[in-house]
C-alpha cells in the first residue's frame, strides 16, 4: 500500500517560485518511479515531470523544461518539484503519482495523491 501526500502549493506572482513536496508512505522498501501531473479546471490531467526509481533520469513536459526540476530523496521517501519562473498558465492542481515505470501518461501510475493547488497571478 502506498499513500502520497502533496504540500507546498499556494499563490504566487508570475515569475516567482514554489517548491512542491510529495511525501510517500509505503509498507515496503520498494522505490517507485514518480511523476508530477497537473490539471487545470475543465482540462485533462497532464504530465509535468517524472523521475526514475533511483533518481538518475528525469523527464519533463516541453512547457516546463528549463523552469521546473524534479528530484527525490529516497532516504526520506520524498519527491520534490521545484518550480521557477512561474507563468499564469502554470495555474493548476498538481498531483504526485507513483508507478512501476516512469511514464508520461496517467495510466503508467498506480498511486495518486490528493493534489495541491498552485495559483499564479499577474
């Protein structure tokens, strides 16, 4: 059983930064590939970033490349999403997800958090 809990969302002005945290609670020592997705009102949940079990490989959506950085600390069972140079279009609910293999689609992930709201204003 795996439980994910996101935190760190909030309101920020365009150009600002936020760091999201995903705390992973699990009953085994298995590490999972982790991803961040986001969903704006009336839209589908979309891929943002992902990282392999070891943290050695990352992948990003084109819209966030160069601005966002995903990382993980397996000793702390925590995944981070550092978001810099935030834009109005980054406004969404951000979800943390865990799965067996790193991927860019929601069906690659088995476990999801409840989400944290990020609002970017001008």
